[in-house]
C-alpha cells in the first residue's frame, strides 16, 4: 500500500439498520471499496441481505504483488463516512486480513477526497458537505456481531 492511509469510522447500512466499523482509507489500494469476507458475512446476516454474484470474477493482486483469490461477489450498501452518505455503493468482497473495509484510490478519486495522514483525517471537497438526514438508523457496532 504505497500511498497515504488512515483508519476512520464508518457505517454500512440498509433499510434503517447499520453496522459501525472502521475502514482503512488507502490511496495506494488500486480499487473502489473492499470489504473483508468475514465482515461481509456478518454484515449481510445482520442486515438480512445477500451478496450478489458478479457477472465475471475480478483478478486481484495483493499489496505485495502476489495473486490472491478472485473477487466473485459484491454487497451494495449505503456507506456513511464523516456524516456524508453514499447510496448503493458496491463493496467488493475479499480476504483483507486485519481490516474490515478499505476505501480505495478509485473511491477517493471519484469523490475528490484527500487522505491527510498528518492530520489523521479525510479532506473533503467543498461541494461534498455532510448529508442532512431526518431518517434515523439503528446502528450496531461491528464488535457486537461476533460471538
């Protein structure tokens, strides 16, 4: 993972229910958003949804350049980061090891978000203020989903 990165709290939600977890914002991860396989299973069970099979598998190389298992499934959820809501976001399911979720370079680029490693925060563009929402979500911490 070559670029700046930091860990930030976020929520994955659907139909008024959510799971709060931590994501690694990593400008060196060459992809959109990845979710760890175990985390994806726990989140899908909690939100009562199923992963969708991709039309074709996506080949993956790890941070060390070694090939990993291909990505075959995706979860589509609302992602909330720093009060900003992103709807129907595809999270590619992959074994990530020590991270629940990785917000990759393509997601950061799409929304023009900068990783401020020194300030330990994301720098948001002025045209992407926090979302106003009257809907309340029932949010569960990721840690409480594991037995």
